[in-house]
C-alpha cells in the first residue's frame, strides 16, 4: 500500500460523483449484495442492530434480503449523500398504517451514533472513496465492541479489458486503479479492526453492443483518475471507441458478445475491545473504559464468525 489514499483517485471528482450518482441500485451492486448476504449464514448469532450504509446505491433489493434474515433486528439506514436520503425513506420506510410496521423491527434514518450497531453493511461503496481510511474509521466508530463489518468493493482486475483497449490506442487511463484486497486488510487493522477476512471472485459480464456496455459503466460509476481526459470527446472519438470495443472485446466463448471482467472483493472484520498501552500517564475515554469493564466481566465472550 503506497499510501492511505489510493494514488489515482481525484478527490474533487470523487465528491462530485458521490453527490450526482443516480438514486438507483445498479444490477451488479444488487448481485454482489445478494452474494454477500448469502455469507451471513456463517454468522452464528444475529446482531442486536445493524446499519445499512448508503443503501440506495448499495442495493435496495438486498436490503430486503438482510431484513428478512433479521426481521426482529433494529435497522439504521444512513445515506452519506443527503440527496439520496429521501429516496431511501420513500422506498424503505413503512407508513404508519401498514401492519408490517408493527410486526417488524424498528427502522431509523440518519448517521449511526458511536458504538450503536453490531453489524455495519456497506456494499460497493469503498472503491470510490477519496479517503477510504477515513471511511473505514467511520464504520469502526459506529460499531460497538464485538460488532462486525461486512463490505464489498471492486478490485484491481476490474475492467482489465477496457484498460487494455485504452492503452493500445494511446489514450489516458480509462479509470482509476482499484485497491488490492491485502491493502484493504491492512487498512482495516490500521483503523482498529481485528481478524479481517478478505475474499475475492471475478464476475464476467457480457454485452450485445458497445452502446449497452458503456451505458452499464455509466450507471456503475465514472473515471476518477487525475490524468483522465479533461475535455469533451467528439463524435469521431466515440465512433472509434465503439469500433475498438466491438473488435477487441468480442469473446468467442461468449458467442461473440463483448466481455468485461469485474473483480469483487468481500471483506469481514470485527471490532475488538479497546486496549490501552500502559505508561506513566494513560488517558482513556469514558466509552472505552465502559467497553473494557464489560469485557473484563465476561472473559469467555468471543466473536463468532
């Protein structure tokens, strides 16, 4: 890991995309969230409460899956982009007259208080963060002791075919570089998480035409590389891009359709009880002191992945 911030993400461009991203869950996000939800079967105990971080982009259908798995568990929904909070409330909040409102666990909206949830669910959000270490630290603060993080993001092999096309044509990078899963593990430990478990898989998506391929990419994100082409492209360039994609990305194994690789990284880690280095003078926050006292009174408690 060369630095705590991915070196190829433009913070201004990242902030603009985060604010302007469509208030919809892309198909790939929903599919990744579905696969991540299936991994919850390995968690032995249901959390007492959970937070869905950026649910609108992360997967609204997947939210229903997690809620169905934990129907009696309180949920906190937080949209870090304020303009998508109304969408989250419109889709997820049950009206007062709906009987399901009284049968299910309560749902709240807004940023979770420190140490207020036992599971934080963040799907496909980390790879576009301009300062991922700061975002991971936010997640760590929201979790209580023995709470755990479930997240996913894109990995370095994502869009390798598209990057090869741009390089062959001598164009600036097609997108910013994505962080390796081992570096994510290092960041988790740096933020105070313990026992990070990282996993990876590759998903190949196929498209009938270059136009459909680029439409899908625009829904997923945008180029945040500082050295991206900084002006508008013309019709001639677009026609050349369509031709290059049709020529270089056609995969005979996929019936001639255009194929793109997406590397998906899954991460899981838990928040241990705080440890204080003993010195002649040590300062401990009230919250950490309470957590350590609770831990000391229950020495047999262990995290159950």
